[in-house]
C-alpha cells in the first residue's frame, strides 16, 4: 500500500524502505516541504466531530457539530489535520442540501414580496401558496440579476486558487484539499442566510414589525435618501449587493486564511488570500457593473 504525503500525494515508500535500524518520529516531504509526524500519517483514528468521518453512525450529531464548528474558522481548521483522509461526497451532499434549503426559504420569502415592493402588511395563506409556486421558478432569474457577483464569489474561490500558479507550483496541493476547504466554507453563510430568511419570513407571516424590521435591509436602505441625479442612481441600486459582496468576501478571506495557515500549513497564507480576493473580488464587481449596465436588473 502506498504511503503518501497528505498535502501533495508524494509516495513515501522509497523513504520508508531506507529505515533500517530505527524509525524517525518526524519527516519532511522532499516534494512540497511539508513537515509532519509519521504517527499522523499512519494513524486512522476517527476525527471527533468532522461530518465526513463516520457520518453514517451519528449523522445528525455530526452534522450539527460540524456546522457549529464552521462558524469559528480558526478553531475549525486547527482541529482538522492535513492527514485526515478526504471523503468529498458527504460534505458535497451537505452543501447541496444547504443550498436547496436556502433556495426554498428564499422562494417562500420572495413569494411574500420582500424582494418586490410589498414590504409590510400580511398576506393570506392561499395567496402566498399561489405566489410560492411562481417564485420557485422566478427565483433563479431574480437571484442572478440581484446578486450575480455574490453567486460568482461562492463558486469562484476554489477556481481562483487553482489558477494561482505560485500556490500550486510551490506546494503542489492536492485538489481534494481545495474542494474540502471550499465545500465547508459554504456551510456557515448558507445556515446564516437560511436563519435570517426564516426570521424575515416568520416576521412577515405573523406581522411582528419589531422582529423583522431591524433585520430587513430595506429598512436601512430606505433611510438613506436615494440620489435622484440620473448619473448617481446607480449608487442606490448597486450599494446593497456590493455590501453583501464585501461581507461575504471578508468571511471567505478569514475562512481561507485559517485553512491555508492551520490546515494546509502553506507559507505566506496572507499573500495567497490577498491574491484570491483580488481575482474573485474584481471579477464579482465587474459582473455586477456589467449586469447593471446591460439593464438586467428587472426587479429593483
Ligand atoms: Zn508533499
């Protein structure tokens, strides 16, 4: 059985064959420079909370534990060793379920008219159900025109990492690690968005202004006088998606920095994250501007 470097996949069998009288406790990969303890390479002990390990035995407890840990990126990545075997299907299923839940929550919210002009007031359940059906189909277009940069950012981080030549050439990180960092990075934003939408939604349903008004972005946006100058109108339209984009980029920067520093143990993680942010941030802002200029924002 090949014994491989956890970061780059380099085969250690040649080195192990040279051990004759004693075994070293630590080693350094000649290919990528990773320092490691041999005990971690040979250990198969199950991780205490990571979902992808033993999720079949305690799926709910593992999932809750992993989601809670995902809100604290530093602790999350300090507690996962690079030697932890990678299984991508379980986190991919979790990310897909979280996306679907978020989609259904947003569709329910959209049906209520929060995305449109009907902020405030209570709608009958029948009317809501009729609009929910339409919303399920109308939502993708609304999301794509409302926050194209945000959607792009969510999928572009791993791609940007792969096109960064310096990180791959110097450290030869296996793509499985990047996929793992990316899949778990979606958990906290998705759960946050679901909870936030549910609060909005519940607040609208039972009409409790004190509950949903402080959490509704429109409450704050309407506080600012919208510029009426034709040349400045774009500010009022672009500001909300750009604020969401900035918050998301800040979160992803923290998440990837912690993963690169504590999990992949790459040198100069700050520089890599800054490059990622410049690539993804610029692409996202350009997409927002181009879509705005082409007049695709039909719902605002
Ligand atoms: Zn290596």
